[in-house]
């Protein structure tokens, strides 16, 4: 069964696209975490980073050049933005079709607490 992202790319589900080419597509996240929250997705469905092959390198590189162009087009390149790719359950991946989150348009904040700052449960 095709992922929700493959269905958006195919036009089966509406998406508000900000970038499309033969390798990748990018569209606004329907549940944004920041003022700007774009999903950059390879047009080829690859479930996780663990499934990437050397043949995918051009496509994955294009995700980064697309991110740069999108940030410039949306006027957030100079102030900064964050790119995130999650992998599998412990990495926070929810849709099993590789995708990069581009977050910006406002201060994103710290990435994650330092491991040494985390308290064990029950303390």
C-alpha cells in the first residue's frame, strides 16, 4: 500500500506544494510545529533511512538543495531553519516514507536536552 506521502505526490490526496521536480516534492505539513513546517519527500517511496542504497544518493542530495531553495523562497534562509529526518520508532518516525522536516519562520529552540540533563523516571 502506498504511503500517504506517495498519495499526495500522485495527487490522490491534496497537498499544498512549494517545490516539485523529478526527484523530490515538498509541501506544507498539515499539522505544523512551527510557523514554517514543510515536508521534503523523495518521489520514490523509501520506508526508512535504513533502506537507502547508493542509487538513492542523487535524490537524497536533492532534498538538501530543495531545502535551501525553499528556505530562500520563503524568506527564512538568513534567519535560519532546522532540518530533521527521523528514522524508525525510537527516532520518532511516524510515516514510513523518508521525509525531511524544514522548520523555521520563528525561533525553533533547543534541539533536545543534553543526555546528562535528563532525569531517570521516578526521580
